[in-house]
């Protein structure tokens, strides 16, 4: 399904790998908030594709599992080729609430040239300690390389300006896994598309499948990528100074309940 000309210029891309247990509920909730939804099945071995059958969305499939970065980039390229001027992304496991989609869209409309990130780290009570510490560690390095303060560098709930994506794709990078989401923040900062946070709840469900994010390995890969970029710029002391300021958060007009959500309220 392609967007009608001139009516839907924001695509919502949801990468999914073995998410049959949660994907249909996530997709239905997303469709209730946004008309143009693209699901990218990243070589799943379960019923991920079948579970969204009959829904008015675009389903793309990768023959083999290639990782989150490849799935995101595949969906983003499709969206841009079909007229998208910006791309929103969210995860398929229920960690992001569809009710918060309008809040990110509002921030994007107010700041169309900035990378919008749904930030969870302010919601410290809901964050597993290990994940929280890993995210804070990544924030420091990514913010330094980007030259801008960050509140949540690892959130996959975002809105990317189309011009930022086109510039990134034109460079023909071959990033993998979660490194992509950190690298593009750095590119955004260097291109003047400074990241802007929108506060969203941190949602972790005890019965949910184990996260694909591996705190030690993935943070190590992110840190290596960041270190190389910093070395290329002589460590950029000015970038470090700028990154230590307080992150900017967009004050959306929609309410954001940051309490402890029940599993039935996640979507």
C-alpha cells in the first residue's frame, strides 16, 4: 500500500524479528494513530509476517536475518522511494506506546529539521539497572561525538528528517545492529539536525521476550564506533563541552503518564 499523493508524508517503520507474540497488537495500535505503517520482517522464523495478515499496512520481508540496522534501512529506503519526507520508527515488542506517536509527530512538525527521540531515561523507576547504566554510558560517548547533549541515545522511538536519511544513505555506510541508531545521531549533530527529546514512559514487561539488545557487546561496538569518529576529529574538546549541557526536551501538548503501566496499557 502506497501513500496517497500529498496526504501522508510521514512513514512509520517497525522492524520485527520473531515478534509474532506482540506484533499484531503493536501494528493495530500504530494504525489507530498513523495511517502509513511499514513492517519489516527481518528474516523471522516464527509467524511474524502471518500475524499481521489483513491489516492495511506495507509488509516487507528480508530473506534472512540481517539485524535491526538492515531492517530499519530497508524500510526507510522504501518509505523515501514512495514519497516520505520523514520516517518515524518504533519497536515491535511493545516497549513504545502508540498513544505517544502524536507527541513525537507534534515535536517533528514544530522542528522538522531535527531528529526527534522518545526519551525514557528520565523514567528511572521503570528501567532495569543494568540497562540504565549501559544507556547512560552510551549517552556520554555518543553525545560527545555528536557535539550535543542527549537524554536517551538508545531509544528506537524516533522521527528522522528525510534530508538526514538521504545524506546518511548516500554515504553507503554498512553499519550493523544497534550501532546504526547511535551513528546517525552523531551524523545528525554534525549536520545541524540536533537531537530533540520527547519524554516517553520506560516500559518493560516481565513476560516479554528477551531483548535483542546485548548491553555489553552492543555498547562495546557503539563505543568503538564513537572512539573512531572522535579520533578522526582530534577528540573534539569543543564537542565534549557542548555535550555536557542539559538535553533539550520538547514540551508537547499531549499528556504523558510516566507512572508504572500495566501490561494491558502498553499499547
